[in-house]
C-alpha cells in the first residue's frame, strides 16, 4: 500500500514537473502574454508613380460669321514619366497582440498612419492629337495639346494590418497584410490645344487651363517586421511594408471660343488623367504596451 502511494506521488511529481518546465520555457521569454500598444516614429518611403495616362480630345465647330463651315474632332493620349521619390516622414500606430495559450506563436493587428508627402512631376510635354474635320471643307486634323506639367502627390496613408508572429527571448517577428487608404492629388497644369488646319498651326483653345483632383484610393499592403522589448511595457518596432494602390481616373472639360483669320472656333476640350502610387516604406517606432 505504501509502495503504491510512493509510486503515485513520484509519478505525479514527475508529470507536474514536466508540465511546469514546459510552461517555464514559454514564460522564459521577455515578451508579455498580450497587450494593447501605441507608438510613434518615422519612416523612409520610396514612392513610385506608375500607370500614368493623360488623354485629351477637342470637339469644335468652325464658323465664318454665322455660317457653320465645318465640324471637327481630334484626340490622343500620352504617358507622363514621373520619377520615383524618396522621402522621410512621421508615422504613428496603435494595435493589439496576444500569444496563443502555451505557445510562442502570437496573433495581432495594428492600424498605422504614415504622412507620405511624396510628389513627382513631368514638365513641358505634348499630347498628340489626330482626327478630322468635315462640312463645306473637310480633311485630316492633327495637332498637339501642350501641358506645362503633370503632377501626382501622395499625402496621407492609413493601413490596417492583421499579423501572425513568433516570440523569442525579448522580441517577436511578424508578417501580415491588409487594406490601405491613401490620399492622392493629381494636377494637370497649363493645357493649350494646337491644331494644324488650313495650312496654319492654330492655337484653338485660347488661354491655358489647369485641373486638379483629390481622391482617397483603396489599396493593399504586406508587412514584415521585428520588435525588441526594452522593458516589459516598452518595445521598438522595425518593419518593412509594400503598398499597392488602385488607379483613379479623373475627368476634365473646358469650353473654348477663339478667332483666327475671320473664322470662329468654338467647342470643348476634354479628357482624362490617371495614375497609381506604390510605396515601399521602412518604419521604426517606439511603442508603449498597456
């Protein structure tokens, strides 16, 4: 009887000791079990401005006095070349993580704001035009729309990133991805339409016109990073993100009424301009855990 009791106690102690050792191994890491966090820091951002397209078209009527001589239209497109930009910017984040029970694996999510303030432009380019005119006179209509500049800016960017991670002694690594919302401003400045007509090169649209649009565009991001705990409630977060935004198309239109050699040209210049902003960012922040 006593032998059985001693054997049972010994077996129970061994089982308890093994379980305690396993828990101690997990508890040995300096990464707290869970918590909300808020942080602030800075980022280095490389922004590229892809899928640039400007389409312009002119629709016109040609009058001699009150007599309609002809109607015409011409259009075409070009792709401005906007160079990539590297900028430094402030950023903030808040989030939550929690380790799976009895494991060094963890899950979480964070919401980040990055003030990109990135901008790129191309100056002095032409949008080729081709078309026709028909009426009392008819023929091919060719020309160009001159643009003083095309500019694209990415200012504010928000991201919601769920992630999975693995904890080590005083740190954890993680990987995640989620949706983004980026504020984009596009500008098309100083447009003037010229046409080769009746043997002359004519300024059909008159004074230069400019257009701008500000939009919030959705996108997606992937992120990978590493944290290091300076204390139980303070950690440094270093991460890399790659964000791809959707392409937004904006429309423009402006009427014109010009006079050349006794002929009146009336109509409208219209078109679209669009582009995409993709951002690679390296962010570092100091975070408080609650």
